[in-house]
């Protein structure tokens, strides 16, 4: 059943969010001796504080390297959530944006969760305020509420399901097969993509990612023409016309996997360029090109790099470990409610993995 009830209600004007985001100063990039000393300091503090570093693919190369070499993990938000929960450390340091820290706290209320900056936000989260969203849900009581992981704890608490981009299509297919109608938030492009793939009846919130929104289809088509040997890998937070040019549409983990599995010598990649660190590790003999954004020849106001992810650096990572500042707090009742919708996703992912491999290896909290 296909349904196109995608009227933009309520209207989201995120102009101010965008302007503020692109003016956000990145963390200071360290080099030489100063960098070495700070790397050493973080290694020592992680041990002293019984802490594990969990970093997103979009963070700075140094943070990804540290997470890997100190026994932490670098991954997408679903895997970050699983890993932090399963790890025995009493402190989880989340290098990423605020909703990732909140998710870690919801899954681990007994652990201390720290972040290099609590001001690292996300346009999807910001464009879906919990009170307005709740009214929207109240107006559509016949719909199952499915929200993307890029939302606040309060929005997750209002939802029936939380999903990440790696599992969204499977969850919606599963719900649609049971005849459920969906209220989806907040990313309109991911929602529209999932709707096309599954044919589900979906009512879409109208948020978007300020980074993926900048990829331009016409410039991408030209780049593709200039590189006929290349495969185009696109994250589904990108606009519909960019997705249409993709050879592979997938989450960050699926994009990295595609680079290792496809024979193409070159890949044009439409997602945050922080992912290149892991892509180059995974496929060192391949060439990776950034998909064009509106920023070509212009200011860095639309580079393919999230200004909030760029707030994570070595200095504020060491600072949070040293002082305990920037501890993530989630109201206990909100966390309890959000855990229900998060657990649905984790259990679904576990069942999917068991079906594929015959064994369970995902930590699913009770
Ligand atoms: S890249 Fe986009 S979706 Fe990811 S944190 Fe930044 S603004 Fe949010």
C-alpha cells in the first residue's frame, strides 16, 4: 500500500539552526609534539578513569584512531549503542553528537557517560522539538510512531520504535507487513527513501540533515560522467535526486562495506567526509572522491563535514576525562520510556542477526 500523505505539518523552519551550525567553530586541530602529548594524556586518562572511547565515523581521524587502539569502537550509532552497553567499563566517552551520548545514557543508566562537548548537536534532533512532536503524534493516534536515532531522549520516549539508517527499511517492512500505518520522524529524505522501498503508508516529519542536504545532483551527475569507473555510494539522508544517482544507498557501515565488496577502483561518496578514515583503512587500494556540495568554489558553509561532529577534539576529550565535566544526564523517567522503543530496535536487530548467522552476539539490555 502506498500513501503520499507527506504534507509538511507542522512546518519546520530550520534557517536559524543552519546559520548557527555553520558558524560553530571546530575543535582545535593539534599537530607535532602537542598532538603526541595530548594523545598520550588521553590514553592515560582512559585507563585511570576506567573509561572506554566510542567514536562515530564522522569524528576527527585522531579520535577514531584512539578509539580503535584503546579497545573502544568506531562505528555508526546503532553499533555505538550496542558496544557501549556490552563493554564492562564504568565510564563511556561518546565522541559524536548529543543524541548519541543520550542514547548511551539511556542504555546504561548506571554508568557515567561523558562527551567532549555537550553543545555538539544535530539538525534532525533540533528540528523535532518534543512538545510539538508529541502534539503531532496525538493528532495521528492510528499510526505507529517510528523515530530515527537522531532525536532527543524525550522524542524517543514518545515513540513506539527507534531505528537507525542501517535497520530502518527492515523495521518498516516488518511493521507494514502487519498492516501498521507509520508516523515517521524526523528525516524527510530517509523517510521518503524507506517509503519508496517498502511501499509502507508513512506520514513524514519534515526535518533534514544540514550536511547531506548540501549534496547536489547535477554536479554529482557530471562527476559520475567524468569517472565512469566509479560507483556512487549515498547515505539515505541525502536528497531524493542524489539518491537516484546512487549505485548503493546505505548507512555509514553499509557504505564502508560496499567499498570493500564492489570491484570498482573508485568511489564517489555522498556522506560526511569523516568516513574516509575508515574507508581508506578498509580498502587502501581504492580511490575515494567526495560527492559535490553547494560549497564548491564557495565558502565552507556547506562542506561535507558536520560542524557539530567537528566540535570533538583531543583537547576537550582530555578535559572531560580529567574533570568529569560534560557528563550526559537523562531524566530517569524519560530514559525508562525511551528504553522501551530503543530495546525494540535492538531486539529486532538481534533477531535479524540470529536469522542471518545462526548465533546471537548483540548485547540487548533487559
Ligand atoms: S551529519 Fe547531519 S545527521 Fe549527522 S549529526 Fe551532523 S547534522 Fe546530524
